[in-house]
């Protein structure tokens, strides 16, 4: 009988916290198994980290779990809400997330000092969901952790899976087996490796014994109709004298003073017992050199008959304990030739088992094809207690991993506000500021102003027409980026009138001739040899490299290192595999330049991601994912199939106003002009192409649908995507891809599914949706673009774009 268990869902939270350097800790209440702040033999560092464990109903990991027993006290006091949604608007590049807060009970003041001295800001919070088993089954259950054999009602040996009660009918009536743990030291009880013949090949780790000139034959082997593995061996010839014959099994490690029982099934399948006597089971004890110390058992047994071997189980137990110096015991079958003369008998040997103890237990077998000593766990039968049993930690599913913001302490509650990993993007992009102390640190008027930043671009496709910062008016030194780079073109009033005089690493050494410029590309600087003509602006086309990653020229590579180097976002918070996949799929040349003014990290990344219609999304595992929203091909393999068997409800939702009605035109910018110039242009020298270029901010790749234009009275015309692309063909490819997606007029649906289904889905996953609703009856593929969850519900609502 299998135990039938109802389940009770629960939530567990792990909140990482930090003790800043210099604080003193005296708070030491026990959380689970270890008191916080307990003194050790080694002094604690000035800065420390720890974890708050909590749950809604109480939870304890098992002793066998990694880390042993950890308690999650029932401190979660209020429901928490999770809402994530990809911003579908074409020009937006992110996803919104509102993950509420965790409220921890503080009625006893347990968190008072922690809230004062520790903090959770930008620390990881992990929320897990699991199911407790409610014991409500009839009859016994078993805690046996291994398989086990038993005889079923038809008299056949069966194998029960771990945790399944064995109802044994060997007595003719069902008995729930409740055996202690045991092990079979016979390494090949299935007699594998045998080859039939005269004499044939004995099974692995088995020796066939025959004295007095007798011959042997491996007749056959396999599994009896009763399910017991066997081997048939014939012993025959005219014996020259009294002798013995039988089988020796493998040597089994043993200790002095032990009691062993050898059991087996032994029958006769052919021949005659004429001149054969005294069949018996036995075992020898031997020392480390395999020298025999004693025959510890040699019990005579009822003579094997031609009846079903399954009914002829016999055993022998040593009357005295194994002697001193015992290292091995070796079980054996043997019989005696009564006198010189003819012998011809075929025995069936089946299911040999050598185990510690004074009585045999049910047969223990290794998996077929893997001969080795094997064990069976204790049954430990028990009956339902009506309690909720905590599951193993490995069975818990991660609902979300996020970050905490500074917590709030009330009289009875410690509130831990939750944020997704985009919390890292709230700060400024440019943290390198001018000191205003002169030289490369700029004039006093520049003190505290961000340095310009260029990332990406190539000599063939540079970042276009940036306005460098004049950091030393007397030396005519300008800065175009805060790190390494190159000046591809230098313009005076949009004209290429100033001539390059090469590159150096110190612009304060030597001089620059009038009408020329020198660069220090290691610092992102250049110097003019003479002041620019009155009324003409100095601009330049440039490239910019990262301090560590060096020159990165593709869009997603620039995004990656902008996050890891310029922003200092921990690599653990970025789905690098998704970034790499997007970089491989869209290896578009790109470049960005940030003027010396405050720019937030989120705005900077949006400029990159929006270039291809990609979304930077908070994922369930706590990382920032890269989701490039494109029309599905129809050949994708869905992560889940949603239909009436698991859909609780399905509700259509409107698209953003910019996509309803669908757009007839989508524009994607490239070669962004960072300094639009309509005056101060050297019209006599600047080329007409350059004059035209600097007058407009962007150029566009354009997708147009005349079909949509004709079908709708007022089709949408979204604002252009202005980002970081530098090549026309790339911008056109993005426009075409977005046109294929939004020109097909997709729909969004909120699909409510059970928690167990929804927790396995994340933003960007492809799902199949089949539902008795217009357009979905035959099933359609869609993409998850959001979800919503409340901890008091047993469901998750997944938003799907179809």
C-alpha cells in the first residue's frame, strides 16, 4: 500500500543582511540551531554578513539536507504581492516590477537591535515555495529509503519502490513487512556472467566445486517463474572416491564475534540422488590471507526436491561467533558423494544471501547488470499522524530572488521592501567626476561635473559628432571620453580643416602646430595647436573602449560591459548567457556617447536595448535577463502547454495605445548625431553631405505596411526608436523584425494557472495556449511577457502575448 498524502503549500524566505564595519553586536537569540553573534575562539571581523530565515507556517530543513537542520520560524505575517510586466511599447526597453514587501513579526522585539545595527539594502532576498505533506492515509506507511522484495498474492517475488509498503503473501495471508535494515554480502546473487557448457563458465565471483574426479556442466540460468534469479548446474561422472561438490561464493568482509546467516533457494531439477548425501549450507571464516580459521556454519538441510524452488528456501546460522582474526566469511553450497561410484544430479541454486544476524530476511538484490553487495533500508512502519511533514530543501521551488531596500521597523513588524535587480540601475552612470584642480582634472568651473563617456564605435562606423569638453582653455586640451578611445574625424564648424599631428601619451610635453591637433587616445583627449575660428564649434567622430574589456563594438557586448564595468553591477545579477545569445543573434555595430551631465544607468541601458526592441527584465532567479521580443516562427518548443486542464481563467487584455490599432510604420534610428548644428557651419569648406548630416539628429531604417494603412482609419505611427545603432542595414533589419511582430496585430491574455504550473515559467518563455476562445481553439504559441502573484492565492496569473 502506498501512503496517500495531501499537500499544504508554504513559503520560506532567506534575507541576506550585512553588519557594517565598526558596529557592536550583542543580540543573540537563537534562530534555528545557532545563536546569532555567539562568541567563538576567533574574533569576528568588523564587517559581517548573515541571513534571516522565516516562513509563513514554519519550516525546518532535514538533517540530511546540505547544511543540516535550519529553522525558518513562522515570522511572515502578511501576504506579499509580485507583479512583473514587460513594457510592450515599442520605444520602451525595460520591464516594470512591483514586488511589495515581506513583513516579519516583531511582537517580541527580536528584530529591534538587528534593525538598528544591520541593514538589508541591496542584499539578496530569496523566496521559495514548497508543499508540506499532510499525513491522511489509511493503513501503514514505510520510511524505507531503498527498494525491497516481497512475495505477492500470486506467489511471485516483486520489488517495491522506496517508501512503498511491502504486503507479503509468503504465509498465504497479507503481512505488512516491517524488517530492520540488512545487507546481502553476496556480490552476484543473480548469477550474472555465466556461460552454458561442459563445464561452461561459472558466474562472476562464483566458484564451482567438484572433487573425486567429478565433472560439471552449466545447464542454464535466468529468473524462475516466481521471479527469483537462479542457475542450474549438473554434477556427474563416476566418482573415484568419497568427495564433495557444490558452489563457493565471494569472500565477504567480516569481524570477530559476529553472527551470520546464509540463506538460499535450493532445488533439484534433474538426475538422481543416488550416491549423493548430506546437502548443506555452510560458511568459512578466514583471516587476511584467506587462511581458513573455522567452519562457522555447516547446517544440514532438507534434501532439495523437484518441487518449485520458490518453496525451498533454506538457511544456516553459525552456532558460535566468528573467531578472533576473522577478516572474511565465505558462504557455500555443498553435498557429499557417499562412496565411489556413479553420480548424476542437477541442482538449481537461487537467491543466495549472506547477512548479519541470526535469521534470514527477504531477499536483497542489486540492480540487474550491476553485481555488487547490496542493502535494504529499515521499513519502520508508521501510521498517519495528521501532521504536516516538512519536505526536503531540494524540493522547494524558487518563486523569486530579488533585492531588499532599507527596511522599516514598526512596533510589531519589521518590513523588508523588495526590489528586482534593476535597483542597481537607479544610480548615476557617470561616477567619474572632474576634480577641478587643473590639468587633466579640468578647470575649477568643471569641479563635480561628470566626464564624458564614449563606448563602442569603429573606424568605419564611429560615434558621430560628439561635443568634447574643453578641460584646459590655455593648453587647448579637450576630452571626448573618460577612458581609451580614438578620434576618427575632428571637425571645425562641420569641416575637416584641422590636420592630425599624431598620438602621444602626454599632451603637456612638446607642442602642437597651429592648424593641427594631437591626441592622447589612452585618456580620451586631444589638443588643438590653435584656437578654433570664431563661431565654429569643435566636434568629432570617435570610438570609446572599456578600461578592462577594451574595444567592444557590438550592441549587446557594449550593454554587458556597461553593466559590469561602468555600473559595477555584480555578474551574479546578470543573465550573461542571455546577453551572449542576443549578441550572437544580433551582432550589430553600435556606439553610445554620454555628455558631461547626469545620466542614470537605467536611461543609458534603455538607449542600447531599445535599439533592437530588446527588454531588460527582472527574472525569477534574481538576474537581469535580456529578452529580444520578436514574432515567433511557430517551430519553437513550448516550455509549457496551457489548456483547460490547467487554466483557471483566461482574460484578454489591451495592448498599449501606441500599438492599438497596429502601427503602419516603424522607424529605427542609426548614426545618431550627438550635436545637431544648424548654425556656425563652415559652409565654404564643409561637404554638403556633412552639412546635411549635422542638421538632423538621426537617420532611419523604415518598415511600412500599406495594408495596415488602408485597413484602419487611424493606424498608429509610433515615435522612432533612437538608440545606438551605427549601420543602416542593421537598423532596417530591426524595423522589419518589429514590423513582422506588431504588424500582425498580436493580442495579450492574462492566463490564470495553478501555482505549481506558473512558478516554472519566466518572462520570455514560449507557451502553447489552447482554450475555447476566439483564435485559441486550435492552440497557439505565445510568449510570457509578465506575471502577477499574491501569496494568499494558489494560482499565478501569466500574461501571454499571442
